[in-house]
């Protein structure tokens, strides 16, 4: 079992073998999920695709399938 010590600032260092198994690298966010009273699961914080909703504005004018196909053909021909 891997253990870590909590510092006075509330920080811990995740043991190397745990970081390797979770594929955690510097800068990766982790989340703590409560699975039972007083028990937590640590896992990489991977955004759900639903979190992207509203990121892009809707186009001012709807684009038809034919217009999309035409744009793809033109872009492909330019290469």
C-alpha cells in the first residue's frame, strides 16, 4: 500500500507508483470522489464532453449539408 504525509499547507506528494499507474504527469488535475463515508477515490480529472456545451456560438446562418460537402471538397482540392 502506498502512503503519503500531509504537510502543514495541506499538500501531499502522490507516490511515484501511484502516479505511474494513473498516468499522472505534472500539471494534470485530479479529482477526489467520495465513494463511502470517509472514503475517497482519486482519479485524473477528465472533462466530460457535455462540459463543452455552449463553448461555440451557433452560426448566424444555418449551414446546409451541401454547403458543408462543398467546403470539404474545396479544402481537399487545395492540398
